[in-house]
C-alpha cells in the first residue's frame, strides 16, 4: 500500500510539473512577443548604497528577507510585495487587509486576538518576521512604521529556520535617511467612529547620520456591540555611517495594545453561521479583552570589505507581556435548543523574551566561467517563555461551561450573569488551572547558499541549513521537567531559466520542519517529547515576467507535502508517519497597465485531502478555499483626482476538520476616491463592502465564525511638510 501510494504521488507530481512546464511555456511565448522595446523596458529602480530597492526588488540590505541582493525575477519561488505607498493608498490598517488581496493565502480568526494566516493551506500564528528576524508572539501587528511587507510562499527554512511551512510574512521597517529632512502625517476616521493618527519624521543630524521617528495612535471601533480598544506605538531609529563602507542602524520600538475580543457567532443545523445572530455578541462586554506591551530593540551593522565581499550582523531583543481573556460560544444545537448557547472561556498570559543574533558573509566571485553569489551565515536564538492558562469556572456547574439564553446582549457582564435556568451564576478565572509552563529554548543554526550563474540564461540556487533546536519545559503544576533536542537539515534547490532578460521560468524544491512543541512551545508533555518534528517539503514551478516598466506577472504551480510522526495505536513506542499534501496554482498581476492605470490582481486554486493512519479520509483540510480571486484598480482621472475599484472573492471552506461546519463563499466590493488638494496634501475616502453584503471572512472553530463589516467608509488626510 505504501509503495502504491508513493507511485501514485510520483505520478501526480510528474503530472503537476509537466502541467507547470506547459503553462510556463504557454505564457512565455506571448510575453516574449509582447516585450516592449529595450528603451521602454529599462529598469528605473533606485538602488541605495545598502542595496535597498523598492517594488521590483525585495529589500536586500542586512535586514532583508532573502539576505542577498536578488531581483524578484530571479527568486525561484512565489512572493508578493506590498509597499508603504500601496498600504496608504488602499487604506490598509491590518495584516489581514493585505492578505485579502494576496493570492495563495487567506486569514484565520486567530481567536480574535492575533494575526493568523493560512499559507497555502498551512495555518500559522508564528511565521512572522521584522526585518528578517523572528517575531513569534501572538498579537496584531501594526503597519505604521513599514517600508514594505513581503509575503514569501512555500517552505522557507533555509533563511528562516523552523516553521515557515507554508510561507512567511516579513515586515520591513523604515530606516533613517542620511542627508534628508522630511516629515509626514496621516489622520483618519471611519463610519464606526474609529480614528487614527500617525507621523513619520526624518532629520539629518549631520552628513553621516540621521534619526527618524515613526509613531501612531488608534482608537478602535467597529460594527459589533461593545467593541473598542486603543493601540499606540513609537519607533525611533538612527542610521550612522561609521565610514564610507560601514553603516549601523539602531531601532527601539514600544507597542501598547488593548482591544476587545470577539470570536464570532455559532453555526446552525446546516453547518453555516446563523445569520439571525449577526448582531449578537457571544462574549462578556467587560472581560473579553487582550492586552500587549512590548519593547523591541534592533541593531544591524553592514560592513563592505570590497565590491565583492560584505558582512552583516544583526541583534534583536524583544520583551513581550501579553494577557488574553475571553468567553466564546463553545456549543449550540439549533434543532434541539435554538434559543440556548453554551459559553466557555479562559484567561491566558504570556511573558516572553527573545534574543536573536545573526551574521552573514556575502561574497561574489568567479570560478572558471561561472559567477557565484555565496552567503554563509549563522543564527543564535535564546527564548524564555512563561505562559499559563486558567479555564473559566462557573459556581453553578463547577465546570468551565455554562448555558445562557440567547439575547442581545447576553445576560453576562463582569463574569456574573443569569443562566438559562434563571439562576445567577458567577465565574472565577483563578479556580481551574489548565496549564502553567516555563519554557527555555536555545536554537543554533548555520546555513549556506550559492547562487550560480551558469550562463546568461541559466541560474542554479543550491543551499542548506542545519538547525539545532533544544527545548526544556518545566510543567509547574506537575513539578516535572521535560526536554528534547532536534537537529534537522533543510535543503533548498532552485533552477532559473531566462529566455529573455525580462522573463524567468523556474523550478524549486525546499524543505522545512516544525518541532512537536508547536509554534508557541506550549509543552512537550505526554508522548510529544518522543516524537520527531513534522516535516514539510515544497515542489514549485513557475514563470515571472516584466511586460513593461512597472508591470509584472507571476504564475506558479506547487505541491506542499507534510509528514507527521505520531505514536502508533497498537505500539506507542513506535511511530506511524502520516503524509498529506496540498496542491495548487497561483497567478498574480501587479503594476502600471498604463500611465494612469494601476492594477493588483491575484488568483489561487488550492486542493488537498486529509490523511490519517487509515489513509485518505475523503475530507478536505479546514480553512482551504478552493478558489480565491482579488483585483484592485487605481485610475488617475486627472492630475489631482483618482478613483479606485476592486473586489475580493473567497470560495466556501470548511471550519472544522470533520467538514461539518462551513464558511460560505462571498464577494466583497471595495472602492476609493482620491484628491490631491496640493502638492503636500491628499484627501482620500476608502469604501469597504459597497454592496453591504453579509459575509463571514474567517473562523476559529465550529461555533466561532467572524461577522464581516457592513458597508463602511474611511476618510483620511495624508500630508507632508
């Protein structure tokens, strides 16, 4: 059976790769024919001394995602870049907004207190990075201080280590600009009463240094009862040119977040969210809250020894203090008790410190007729994470669950309410300890990659990473210590063929792993300390093309395979290895179609099947819409007046692994109007959900479906001085 399944997978993979090759060639022919003249196609990207470039290139200085100065067209994997200008123009206020318009990825609810992205069918709450450095605490990440956002799909272990199984999201922060003085601001308010303000000010101290300060404040509100909160952050940075060949960037960021937690509404007998409950909050208006206070320090040094040899070093320290407290709908039976709902809840705290040190040596040299760009690097991570969780505890049930009558609002406030029997019930968040762990992690990694220019048309990328992941968990209630050490090799292989300078066809293979302690290191209790990590492999083929200056097309076909060791049912001392796979196709078009027309469009098709010890189950993985499509158009009507129009479509998907609860498909239409009052002042209105459709964009579990926002508008004033 195992051999037959292997042959079947091999045939399936061969079919996918053959289809990808046909697709690439089919797309390449008209692209070659459509290529504009050499004069029009000249690359106008401005490259700074640190190899920093906007738009067409990933950031490629010492704090970048790929760590070497590689044009996007030469990267053998699918990726998307969203610049600060596009974030402002689109009115994006969250990572989730960006994901809505990115192919191959979709959002998960994240229990209402964190960014959660499903990368090609693989859910992650920890594959987030700041300037290429891991940022794994669960929270909503702000956008106020970003130069651009990079979303790299497929396993990315060579550059990022553990995780990155379906993809990663890297936020590139703004740095000081030497020799310049400028300031900008943005103020906004929306139809719900939410308002925000942010500033960006750069000042040249002298000819060799500059300081830059970004700051923001948001007063939160939306369409749901009792929702509110505040977010604030400040990020002073300094850039110092120590010598003509040496640059130092320093940064400190303080973040203070507090927001209401809303985990959505239950599903009914048909498995779909109960639309009659769209305005009902299944929560405690006073106790559903998350709070985060974080201090982030970053330093990055780049030293150029010559035009062909450079070294960079970065140090990061993050101190995160987080509280998450909530009630949510855990049970609902529409057929038997349509007017009653079961609530559960818990309070969770996390106190985490991350110290991350990394260094890279980058060299360019020739051997015979081959040109090499080699990176050799090492990374050390020291993480201390204390976390605990207390379940809710109702005095009427002596349990964490209680039943309430469905009303707007529910008869619950401050942990005291009246249950469905008319009896006053009181909750305590200090009576039922679920877990309390003290986690210590040491990770040491070394990696190397060689980008080999075999000829004017062929590039070979080959590399590997060795990770040593050492974790120790102290289970406080059980007074028990457990430890495990995993040592994994993550290879990467890519081949790029360029029939024309503006076209590349590529194929790649990469692998990644995730230790059994999970993304948030909850524990390795029970059999978890005996199990090998989950491993992931990615095969991808695609095509990238720059039609003309500022317009690019990418297409990719891929297969992500997961191998999950599990203790065998008949013999717990042995392992069963369960394999599952997700296959898909992505297409993205971005850039200037004409001088006055910008487009951002993406499409993805994803398929997969759950697998267990008995083999394929016939069930589809949760949170995996088969089709997703988005498009955004900006048209500059006059020199000062512009319009925007777009939509995002998401197919239906399953909320749970049992495939009994469903998120219905939806189409949301968005629009915008822009007016340049002067050369230094712009007014814009972004309108979301123009047709006022009731939709449910994501979920966390069966009875927690997010209610999307109705028709609303956001007015923003953007200026500089």
